[in-house]
C-alpha cells in the first residue's frame, strides 16, 4: 500500500506551553477554512498534522492553500507505506527512476519514532543508501549538499512517511490567537503590508477605509476592496468598513488653517476608528505609518493622532525603509494593486505645505471651530460594510 499524504508542520506553537492546545485548535480550524470543500481528512499526530484521503490531482492546490495559513512552518508531500525496509526501498526506487536520470547525489535522512523497529535511524539510512547505490549506478552519496534529500519518517504506528522536499509555509501564529485589530487601510503600499505583518502574528484583522466619494471614484473603492480581499486570502476572512469623510474634509477646509488639513483629518480617522473598534470589541488599531516618510508621519504627527484614542496603535512598519516595504508588498502580492493610480482621500483639499511638526495644543485650538462629535456621528450613519471570505 502506497498512499500520498501531506505533512504539515506548525511553527512556534511549542513556545506557548499551556496555551498550546488552544493554538492547535485555532490552527486546525484555519486549515479547514482554507481548504474549503476540497475532500480530505485531517488528523493531528505528534507535532504535525497529517492530511490524507485527498484526490491526487488536488495535491498542489492543497499545498498552495495550506502554505498561506499562518502557523504553517513547512509542508511535505509524502508517500505513506508500511514500515518495512523492502517496501520503503520500492517506494524510493519508483521515485528515483522517474526523477534521477543523470549523474547526481543523494542523502537518506531517517527519523525513527518507532523504537521497536529492529534497526536504528543510522542503520535504516545506511541500509537503504546501500540498496540505492547498488541499483542506481548514476547516483553517489553526498551527506553535505545532496541533489536529492530523501526523508524517512518512521512513526510509532507501523507506518513510514517518505518525502523528497520540504516546502516553506507562511510561518507566524494562527490568526485568531492574538486578539483583534482594526487596520486603517488606505489604497497605498504600506497599510496592506502592515496588516499582513500583524495578521502573521496571529491577530484577527478588520479593516476601515476612508474615502471622499464623489471626489474619489468607484475605482478607488474597488482598489481598496481588492486589497482587503487579498488580505482575506491570508487571514480567512476580512470585514471592510467604508466611511465617507467628504463632509469632514469640507468642514476642515472651510474652518481650519489649510496647513493643518492632514493632521486634523488624520485625527478624525483615528477617532472614528477608535469608536468603531470599541463598538465591535476590537482591542487595537493598526496603521502603515513609517517614521519620517511624509510630513504627517513625524513624531509630532503621531503624537497628535495618538491623543484622540485610548487604544494602542500598532505601527509595524515604523522603522522600515521604503524599499523594504515594497519588497514585502511584492512578496504578499499587494504591490500591483497598490500602485493602481486611484487616490484614496480627496486630494482637492490637500495643502501645498502641510505642517510637518504640528503642536498638539495648536491643533486642538484650531479644531474648536468644528462640531467634532456631530461630524463623527454623521460619518457613522453612512458607514458601509463589505465582507471577504476565502
Ligand atoms: P499607505 O501607503 O498605507 O497609504 P502612506 O505612506 O501613503 O501609507 P499616509 O497616507 O500618511 O502614508 O497614511 C499613513 C497611514 O494612515 C496609512 O498607512 C493608513 O494606515 C492610514 N490611512 C491613510 N489614509 C487612509 C484612508 N483613506 N483610509 C484608511 N486609512 C488611511
Ligand atoms: Mg497613503
């Protein structure tokens, strides 16, 4: 009996001691969510998950989906056979006959959990290695840098898994194991990357986006929806809250010094996000801010927006260079969407010379002209929600 199986190893969960069971449960749930209605069975065996009983043509699709689930350390597509040297060799032979046609090197690496098996792991490796050398004249052993690393994983229950490659997973912790965060998602390059980073640490992500429809167009909205949808392919699910800030911008434009436009608008965004987070039980805000990148992202700018929320604000990109952020955006697939030319908030209202170092007291004084409470409530009244699922 030779059966294709997929082994899924998870990362970091060993660090969590008592909480491990909870983490494993969330991870299992997220794996199931990612796999949708593909047929398979999933069981947990010591330190890993074993996916069986799937159609072999689904194998690549399954690997691609599992790879993205945070908490996945690595994946191997393996063959499951009875723990018997001849049967194991037969399996290796079938593989080598298909793939190793030229002069190449190999190494056999064995892990034996079954202590009742008569050979120890070294003996298993060398016995099988000898059999390969005898039958494949084109192959030589190289223990340091082999072309083919053959992994033999002999389990306690009389079965052995044989695999030839380890595929890296997304790493991190399973989404849902580190609380909830509300990501301020613009259409730019930075915020999707920030959301991805925090989701990777196990946080469940919700998104809020501010737009200036009809000054900003429908394509701008679709762009943000596309970004939220992309994030949902990593997290399983994303709720996107859309808030129109046109009235707020018009009021600031009319009543406040023009160089404070960005600072005050940013304070409205944070205040609205704070209110929404508290309403739906979210513990933190997340932004794509980056120290010194643009005028509003000085420590003075950050101070002025922190003043309107009592929640912690996570800024995972704070110390990154733009190139580092772009590299990450490319890696997660958001870059191509982010560079589409549609603006998020209306640029009509943006001043030529924004205040780079806004003083909190002056900003607060300027804001006195606005009915902040009323503007925020009105913005909430027109809030829309869109949900994206895997
Ligand atoms: P990004 O690339 O994420 O747009 P940025 O470098 O353009 O960032 P800013 O435009 O100053 O920087 O925005 C800083 C952060 O404020 C963003 O990363 C995002 O978290 C939040 N933000 C800005 N505009 C919006 C918006 N229209 N809707 C929601 N959040 C926003
Ligand atoms: Mg931006």
